[in-house]
């Protein structure tokens, strides 16, 4: 069948449009760390970090732009990397949301502090607060504190997210939190800080993943995966093939499913172990084996839905 020049031109333009659209940044990265001069100066008095450690460097949104454009990342939700008692560092990070690259912030805060509510309300007024992150044994302390539990109830009511930087040994705390606050959105960071030894994860880790996944308000952030291989930071490059990370990725996806896994880079900490390009590619390759819907949800939609990201903030 003969195709007219006009029809051929239309098909060419349509295909060009689809291709261009597919190349537009679409991934949401809900885990990056930025720091300003004042915070770095304060921390340097007491903390001595390896020179290549990004947590000891000034990092601002513009440092992230080339990477985001290259890897098809539309926006990032920044996660705290601040001192517990320094509220001005939360303010600095919320101010970075003026960048078109930033769509939200998970802050640092002491739920047991008498002034938590005052600062929380102030952060909320920015329009960019999406939740708070707790570390390791902090969660157990909050669960045993009356003031903290009242503040957790407030976060639950307001649809805020609780990010957890914890290990699999803290699974009991996650279960208690999920049971006590069944509508609170709980996100486990970095696959429970999974660690492989000779390509194998522990039975304790597998059991913790499966147990926490029983609660519908708990989500798994598949982030910073190059940390899991057991290579030495700043010295060795982590493996860059999908096969290496399947012992972590498969149990997480099997337990949480396509609606409760959330991709993230953990940039720039992930660069201590390997390339952020590999982090994005490996997770995307893995989700592709689960179907187109899993890719779209895991790399984008779940982050927007769970964190309540305002789509007007997406560039």
C-alpha cells in the first residue's frame, strides 16, 4: 500500500513526539541529601570525615541538576541530613525548595521535645514538608514517650510520612508503630540497610522484611542499593549488574508488591560505593522484569502518592 507524503510526514512527527516525550525527565527521586556552609562548618568541629564523603561537603540543588537531567529524574524529595537540635538547618533545606528540582522535604525533629509542634507548624507553612525521619533506637524511645506518641498521632492525622533509618533488628519497633498508628505512612529506608555476605542476606533480614510487609501502612524504599554488596566505600566500586542485587530486591518486591516499593538514589551517599547511574539503571531493570506498571509505580507514582508530593512542585 502506497503512503502519501502527507501521511508519512504525520507518522514521522507523531513518532518524534512520542520519542521526545519518553525522553523527558519522569522519575521521582525521594531520597537525596543537601547541606549548607553553616552546617558543614558546625559539624567539622566534632566530626572528621573521609575527604570524599559527601556528607562533609556543601551540596545544593544545582549540584544535582546535571545528574537529574542525564538520568531522567524530574524532581527530588530531600531527606534530612541535619543535627537533631539545629532547627535552622531544616529551615535552610526548606529554603532550597525554591529550586525547581525540589518537590518536598523529610525533616529532622525530636518528637519528644516540648517545642516540636511549634517548629512543625512553621515547617508546614513552607508547603514543602512531607514528614520526618527517625534513626535506629530513636523510634523505640518515641514509642515509650507520651509526648512523642501524641505528635505521632498528629503526623498520622495530617498524612505525614515517617521515614525510618533502621536495620532489620528494629523490626519489632516498626510492627509496634504500624499497629499503634495504622494510618501513619511508614517508609523503611534503604531496604533495612541490607548487607550481603558472599552474595547472601541473613535469615533475620528476610524475616524482618516479610513481617513488616504484613502491615499495609508500611512501605519499602529501594534506595542506595550499591551499599548492599559489602564493598568498602571510597575504595572499591560496587558491582554494577542486576544479578548481584537480586537477593535483596526479590524478597522486598515479593513482600511489599508493586504498590509499596519506592525507588530512590540516596545521592550523594550512594556515590561512596559506586555510580548513581548504576543505582537508577539496576532498579529500573529489576522493575522491568515485573511489568510496565511496576516500573511506573516504583520509579514515580508510589513516591508521589505515599509522600503526598504536590505535583505543582514538579518541574
